[in-house]
């Protein structure tokens, strides 16, 4: 094979391309085939792609993790790339990137923006609905990631390049991860029915408790510790953002000490009241040996992120929220039971598609209502049936650090290996994605 064929939009013909690929050619196609612009057909198929007429095209894409072109990229990474046509959308079961709706939360139609495939004749195809030239896109496009993606596309198409590999995003090579947590505060006792349900199903759950309330309801608190992971939401519900570092430090220490005394669990995770925090919060957390944090909304990706304290001596893993929480469902949008569960299922499906972390956060105050309670148990049941790493905050957080250590070839303990069973994904000489267990060294 001699080089890569680049074919411009409207200049390619489906039959010709099929023929080139079957002869082992490497082809990069932009945009849509000539047939589409002259045909009256509503639908057109080519390889594993289906092109359809449409009235609206979302302007951004979100990378699907752990695929041929996206190994090593964060799942869900959002790029502001403008589609070449706003008249067509594309579908496939194996996208490298999908469209994302214009708000920052998980969701959209899952239309394909990028596709890759190899065949037994040695042919390789990359199809994309956007231009590889940065000048054709919005000013807001992150060029580091865009250039990285384009490099990855050419690496796949260049058969002389060596094989490449990465540690899979989730333990045991699972498609995506999920985390459910309850802010356990007002009407603290309502956590009991949630604990009983999660306990009976053996589902993981993390309780972010206010320690002043935990002291008032000691037997409920012990039940929570038996069914899930104890975490801190504060010593009371006053926002931390108003406090000095010393005050934040003392409040975190107080919560940790009370929970330890009541349950004998050591707390490593914190979710600030009202999700409000500042840079000081990360230092106060690190200095109290907190390791995991929930309080940020996903901005441009759907995986955890590492933050450091001011001294850059310790890192905190932040688990972003990337979809609705109970507040948006029931206070902001006042959704009924059916719409609530359908919204959550749609978001979970979307996160599964991109291979990210699904996180749902809810409060004790809402659990007195049967519809709300059944929405929470319903989404837990729905997730548990999927190919998911459904886990506690500390497990997902620790894994994220273990994965970073493996990527940097740093030491990982034997216990961590046994627990997380990391998987390597490799693009082979023939352009296939191969998986293998990482061997303990
Ligand atoms: Zn709260």
C-alpha cells in the first residue's frame, strides 16, 4: 500500500470506495458521498454507516473512549468541531465519536461524527463529518486535543506505524462506570429505606452525611455504614466557600472524627454543601487525608480528574456530575415519575455509549416521596444490568489513581491488581482492537 487516499466531500462514490477498500487501500473520507446530493433517497448506507436527511445537526462531538482512534483519550472529551453539512446525520453501532447536545450535560441523539474500520484485505477506512483543518472550526475548539485526534487518525491509516496501546478506562475492561450517592442531611432518617433497598440488592452506594445529623440518628448511621461507604458532606450545611483554610480544615476534621466514632469507617471522600468550594478546599482536603471529591459538573469530558493541593504534594480525584441530579428533576423541572426515570435512563445510556462515568446524586429530603424513591431504585436496577463497573466513590477514585500509575509505569500493589484487574487495549498490525490482561510486575 502506497500512502493514504484523502477524498473530499461530494467527490466520492460509494462503489468506488468499496472497491478500493476491498483492494486493501487506506482511505480517509470527509463528509458525504456524491450520491447523497443527487439522490432523493431518505437513507443511504456505506460500509457500517447509514446517512440520513436531517433538519438539525449538533455542532459538537464527544469522543467514545477505548476505541481504535481514541485509545489514551478521556472518554466523552468534547470538541467544538463544525459538521460539513447540516442536512445529514449518520448512524453506526461502532462510532469513534458521537454528537452531543448543546448544553453541558450528558445527552443527545448519539449520531456518529467519526468512524474507523479495517478489513481482512488490509483495507482501512476513516470517515469523518468534519474538516481536519483547524481554520474550519469554532474559535473555542481546543487545538491540543483536536491535533491529537487528527494525529491518531493518521496513525491508524499509516500501516508502517507501529502498533499502539493503552490501559482500558475502567477496571476489568468494563464499558463504563457508575456511582450513586445520597446527600444524607435534612430528613436524615429517609436514608433508611434507601439503605435497606441497596443492601437487599447488594448495590454499591456512598453516603455523604452531615456529621451533626449523623450524631442525632446513630442507629440509621450504623445501618448506612453496613450497606455502603461513609463519606462527608460537612459538619453542618454551611457553605465551605465562606471559610478560611483553617476553618475548612477544622470542619472536615470534625466530620471525619464523628463518622469514625459512630461507624468505625475512615472517611476519604467529601462533597461540599451546595457543591460550593474554592482552591482552599482542595488543600484542606489533602491535609485531612481526604482523597476523593464530588462537587464539580463535567465541562468537557466524562471521566474523573485529578486536582492538587496548593503545595502540589497530594492529589484529589474529582468525580464530576455529568447529568441530572434529583434537584434538577424535581425542583427545577418538576418532572413526573415517568419523565424522571426516562431522563435518567437516557443519560445513563449516553454515558455508556461514550464509555464514561455515570454519577447520580440525590438527597434524603426527596426520599419520603414514593415516586422519587422508586426513581432512585429504578435507575440503580437499570444500571446494575449493564456491562458496568458499578462501585463506591473510593473504588472509582482509587482506580483512577491506579490507572494513572500504570500508564506512568509506576508501582501498583498486588491487592490493587487483584481488585481492579486492569486490561490493556492494543491496535494490532491488522488494525483490530485486541484486549489482554495487564500482567503484574
Ligand atoms: Zn446538601
